[in-house]
């Protein structure tokens, strides 16, 4: 009997270890539905991403509305009687912020026959050499000499656009342990009708769709120390996860600081993110970006009439900043559902939370009082992670390698279809649903993906139910 017990001990240990690896959640955590603390809103329809933070006063909501008008309304070519919003171009991707961040939500790649890439843009750069040290410090990349750092597929009359963007796809099958198959689509970027001659032969390309705008002020308010506590660049704990902070240039402080925003965490704060978007996406200058993206080769672009110096006034830039800081995060749905709780356990079992960190508390000294001391649940560590060769754009940006991407926040992801009418995910929109997005994970997330591949159909449904509740 004693010998039998001794033989059973190792099996018991394995069973207990398996239980440790598969955490069970039997009820929701207190306040778990409030993804943005007291700033959370309770909208579920197509306007779910367009509301002000719930804790904004009526007077502050007026300021939010002013910023919203500049974010939503189109800019026009100068000179114009609409002097507050003229100066569009000469080269641009869109004429309004809302055209990319549709309903303040997620963009998508161009469909068949699309006249422009619309809510997707293409970053351009060339390999750096020793002579590019200062450029790399300030920009993180070396722009393509003829076309700059971003391809603009639209232009004012008399100015040739830079080119046209198309995406084609080839199938890639992935199999689950139960024999089920999912067919992914592998994108191929195509750029044609170049307006300014051939590109540098070693040009690097990165296609990127517009991310959702919700909760950005809260992400900006997370203390740097809290983010760095999740970093493990040398994988000291040997769990295969090596989150790294990006270090980027702050235009105002004129120093290198922590990066938080953009697909590779290439921007340090929202004001700089907004100013660079005004310049790159719409050709609009501001106090932070005194020139547009015209290169020395683009003579018609350089000679075009501007809309003032700067075209985006300091007051307008501040209004847009207030708006982008205070776009609210919707509350979660069905947090007490047995299926959602089961999916939450599977999410943790696969180790997804090691990059998609569930929660943070924002700083007491946030940029806006409504953003301070909030327990938030963004499901992101805002750090860089190697996502494998399948998702690699092979283009470095500051410290980010060609295989690294910032962990995107997951809050609000289950409302993407309600807001934007599609479920296309990842940096270039290649995934047509959340399951495809998971199956593209590699690199540091390879082990998590392999766990998901062992899940039964019922378990996969539970995992997706949890993600769609966020």
C-alpha cells in the first residue's frame, strides 16, 4: 500500500501542476466591468468609441466637443475662406482624422478596387549607416530619399501623388490538434504608379492600419515605473517572454524617453503623436512639426501654397489633444458569464496575460484630473515583443527590431464590428477575426499559440467569448 502511494505521488504532483497552469475563475473580480475606472462608459452601439470620459464635467464636455469637431471635419486646400482648417497637403493620405480612425475606431486595409488605402498607411525607410546617427536619434528611422517616411497616395491638384497601394493575399493553412483547419491570409504589399521615380533599392516597407482611439489618455497616465516593472529584456525568469521598452525622441524635451504610442511604440506622448499624424497623414504643419513631408525631389510639393505658419494653431492642437486624451473606454459585457470566465482561465493558461497585462493604476499626477488614480484594464504592457517571422516587417524603429511590435491594448476589441463593421485585426489588418489574429502570433507568443492549437472547439469558443467581452 505504501509502495503504491509512493508511485502515485509523482502523478499527483503532475496533476497539481496542471491545475496551477489552468487557473479557474468562478466569478468576476470587483469592478472588472469598469475597464477605465470611473471614466468608463456604457455604450455598445456604433458610437461606443466616440464618447467623452464618463467623469468629465459638463463644461469639460464642451471642450471635448470642440476637439471632436477638428478631429471629425475635413481640412481643405489653401487658400480658403475656411482659414481655421485650410492647408491640406500638398501630399496627404486623408483630409480628416476621422477618415482613418473611423468612428474613433479601427482602420482596415484597402479592399479590391479601392481608390486609396484610406485607413491604412505605409511607412518607408532605408537601412541606416554611420552617417545617419543624428537622424536615427530623432526619427528612429532613415526616411526614403525621394518619398520621405510615409507614402502619401493623394495630392492637391497640380501635385503628383506618390503612388498607389494595393494588398493581395495568399492562403496559409493552420491545423488544430482536433483536426480543424483555419485558412489564414498572407498579405503581399504592392506599390505602383510611383510619382517621383524609383525608390531606393533597399527600401523597407511597413503597412499599418489606424488603431482605435479609446483610452489613450489613460495609457499616457500609466506611471513609467509600472510599465518598466513588466520589462524583462534578458528573459531573466526564463519564461520565454522578453518585453522591452522602446526609447524614442521627445520633440519638446529634446531627449530620449519611453515610447508608448504607435504600432512599435515610436511616439512618447499623445501631443507628439497627433502632431506627427497631422504632418504625415494630412500635410499639416504645427509648432512641433514645422515642415510637411515634401522631399527635395518633390518640387511641386515644395512650391505649393500653405495655410499659414503653422497650419495647425497651438489652440487647435490643444483641443485635439484634449479630445484624444478623453475618448472613453466602453464597459465590458457578460463578465459573470460562465463561458467568459472559462475563457478568461484559458487566456491565462496559455500565458496571454504575460504580454497583455490586465491592469494598471494611473498616476496621481495625470495630465487631466479625470485620468488620475484610475484602476484600468487595458490588457497591454505597452512594451515591445518579438512576434516572430510571420508578422515581421523587417523594419527597425528606434530600438524596435523588424520582428518586434508593441502589445496592442485589447479593451473594446469585442465592439469592433459594432463600431466599424468589420473584424480585421493586427498591424496590417490581415486577420479577419480574433482567432486568425491569435494564430498569427509567433516568437515570444509561439508557446501561447501552440497551447491554443490544442484547445477543443468548446475551449476556443470560450476564449473568443472572453476576448469579445473586453
